[in-house]
C-alpha cells in the first residue's frame, strides 16, 4: 500500500532519481552509502524493529552515523516514533528522557527493548518524531512533530538558503539535534542533498576535512568560526560557498575576521527546536551584534509583548510542532504557533536578538535587559566580549554583574566608571569579572544562569 507519510512520499521521489549516486561520504572521501544502500539498509532495519508495536517510541543514540537516514525511513514505514538522543548526554539525562517519553526501545550499536512498555496514549494524531528541547535536564520535555512539519522545515531551509542536490553538506553538527536533523538529514531524504559525516569536532580537523571533501555548505556554530579565525596555515576552501552559523549569536568581530581571512561571509541562522527555522541573514553583512536577519520563507513573526526596547514574538509556520510532551503548554506552543523566550528588536535590515525573557534582571522592580548592558560594555576600547547577568541581592532582589574578555590593561574600575557614565543607575553592574575565556556548552551557548551560580559570592 502506498504511504501517505509526507517524508516517505518525498523519499519515493528522491530515490528513483538518485539510486546509485553517493548519499553519504566519510571525511576521507570514501562513499559510505549510495542512495540505493540507504534504501537497502532501511529495509533491513524494518525487519529488526518489527518487535515494537505501532506508535511506540524508539530512541536513536548513534551519533553522526551513516545509518541515520535508513533508520528514520524504516521507523516511518513501521509507524514508530523516533526520539533522537545526543551521545554526549549523561546517563541520568538519557534515563530521564527514556522514562518521560515512554520509550519502548533504543537503537545504539544494536536494537534493545526497554521493559514491557506499550505505546503512549496520543490524544491527537500520533507524532513521527519527539525532539528534546534545548537545555534538557533531569526532567526533560519533548516537542511532538509529524512528518508534514519536518518536511515543511526542510523545504523552508532549502528554499531560503538556496541549498539543492548539487550541494554537498558537511555534517559535523549532531544529527540528533534539531539543527542537524533539519539541515542535514531531511534534505538528504526529501531533496537528495548528499552529506559528509564527520565525527572529529576539533576545529583544525573540521577545517582540513572541509577542504579535502570539497563540501559546498557548512552548517556550523560560532565556536568553530572563532577557532578558524585564530588558526595559522589555513587550507584553501575553493568549493565552499555557503557558511551558516546557528546555536548562539555570532559576534560581529568573528564574522568580520572570517570574511577577511577566508573571503567568505557567514549567514546567521536563528531557529528553535519547537518550530525549526525562524530567521536567516540573507545578505550576511553582519554589522549588528545579535543580528539574525529576516524571517525564513513562509514564516511569519507577530509582535505580542514589549520589554523595554525589545519585543517578544509569536512564530507562525507550517513547521511548528504540535505541542510539548508529556505536558502541553497551549499558550506557548501548538495550533501552528510558537512563542520563543527570546526578545527581538526590529531594525531596518531585519531582526536582532536582544536577550531572553528569562534573562531580564529585576533590580528593585526595575527591569534590566542584559543585552543593553553588554552593548554598552562593548563600546569600551579593548573589550572583545561581554556577558551580563543577574545575581541574587538581599536588598534589591537582583543586581547586575558582568563577565568580559578584554585586552591587557583594562581594569574593572575602568569599566565600572565607563558604565556609570553611560547607563542608568540600576543598569550599572556591581561587579565586572575580567576573564580569559567565557565558558560555553558544547553547542557554543553561554548560560547566564551558570555564570550567576559561578560568581554568586564574588
């Protein structure tokens, strides 16, 4: 019987056109899978996962393995629900995700059943995929997606960014994360875009492999671009035509230095696990900190609330997930819309991330947007990076603090005086910590909450 699943329909159109064309490469140029071999492996997996009832949740924790597209295709054909898990999560986080998402099995090097769980009760149409939201802890929640929404996100990305089957994607970002899933995996299945799979995340190795594989598209993160800029004896990248940065705001200084060094612009890409792509920097001029560009194709942004000079928005798109699982939050996600926690400022060229609702600092009833403090600190000569955050204060509820990376000779006293001369009294940090490096997580993101804990008593 012919499938009605949109991703499987797209695959049925891709496969006959590609068949023996390379689908997945190793970084040494070896062909790991042709499209025919992707299909053959999918049929093998279908037999392996017959042990799970329809609509069961099956976790996939295999890293950037060449079997990813085959496993997804097989799971869709069997009516199973895929739960991607990153290899780097702790055992505690993994066990919590498996329990809360009621997973019946997990695919690692082999397929394992987990207990005697049946499929969860789905009050609406069952999902095809459960995406764990960014920042998952011991109490995770997932986002429900049907194939229709996953395909919409893939199409929006490819159309907006101009990615086609003539390109070669370089896959170092995790396929299990929303960014990798939508920029690497679904374009291969739905549009026949081949990819290189990399398991070595050291920046020098990534740069060397980009050069020798002749990849044309690099979905990266700021941490990679910053490292590339600091390298000597860099290889030529004659085939690379599109550099994408997501996961965290790309500093203007990094974008400028990369453009000067590699003669390539970096396009900022802003999205969320709940809705896929939101904005994209089409022009890649990147002269405003936190700039993320204009809405993706077929994505609509509606201003719903203003906080100081920034706004919270509602994202409407065919790629928005159906809701959170197991506990829904209908005011934030569902019915075709998603409300991110990010605060955005609209400029004449597009949108700029100006902080997060959760990052707003309450100083004795006065609301401080940390992005405004950071912008002021970056105006001080010698300050290269600044992160402001709130920490507990017994008298004022919270007080502003900041961490900066600066040139030698810059002192905390200099910076505090500079802030007093240009910020309102309640915006001025009580302490400014000068660091060699501001810690980030593996996705290149800075946690203001972690900084507040680390510098709580200094």
